[in-house]
C-alpha cells in the first residue's frame, strides 16, 4: 500500500515529515517522493484516511494535520503521534479536538528537553479526552466546518480578527478565532473547546466505552 511508483527499477514511497505540515491551517502541504532506499529511518509511521498527525516535537507549534485520502498512502515520521479512531470519535471531531487549546496547551506542560522540547506517546495516551455523544460530535463538526469555510472568504481580507462562539447541546462551547494580518503571514485559526459535562477518557479506556 505504501509503494507508490518507480524511479528506474526502484520502488518509491511518499513520506510526511514535520516540515510538511501547514501549522496555520493544520493540513499536509506536500509529501516527499523518495526512492525507498533513500527514505529516512524515521519514516516508519503508517497512516490512513482520517488519521490525525500530532507532532511530539515542540507541540506548541501545532504541527497537527488530518490525513485526507490524497495522503493516505504516505509514511509519517516518528516525530508524529498518529491518532486513529476506534469508532468512539469521528475522525473529523478527533482532529478538531487535537488542535484545540484544551489538548495542545494541556500537553505542552509535559515538554522535556532544551534543544527540541518534546512530549511522549504516553503523555498523549494518558491525557483525558471529552467524548460527546455521536450526534453532538456531528453537530460540532458541522459548526466548525462553517468556520473553516469562512477562512476561505476572509483569507485576503484585512481584518485583524473574527471571533466566533457557539454552543452545542450539553455545554460544548466552541470559540474559534480567525486572524488575517501580516503578523501571522496569512490566515490562522485557534479553537478552544469546553465540554465539562461530557465523559472524559484516556486513549486506552475508549475500547471499554464502545
């Protein structure tokens, strides 16, 4: 599944490293097309459509992206934690959750190291994640889709910030900030998500909740 072509007689793969992530719009900009023999050893994380890549290195930079079908054949760097839903979270909701300040700011406290401060796999897996009912996940995703659609409309505008706040069912408060100014080099978005009434689970607990 990961071999995507030939250079001469040699198989090639496509890899996604941290520098391939657009950390403003949280998407994969481009993958590297390499002969298999030249692929770096860190390229070893399989992904699929709906996976969420979360950079373990300098998580405050928010190098986080949802894997779309276009990049579902790629191999990701070990610098990422690859989040895959077991069915308890919609992939799109999981993506919005992982880019929220609740997760990013919460995990930042575990950073270690001076040159490349990083978090660990265990930090991500032991964090508590809100699990709304499926109908509310769909409602939240629909509302945030409108936010991302708005980005396209204001990308060339000179507005400094647009604030959007909404409430979904059981106290899920979504606040999105869209900025368009030279300081940010274009559009940027941040999402805060408060859901105090939901069940919160660690990654290893989700199977029991299905």
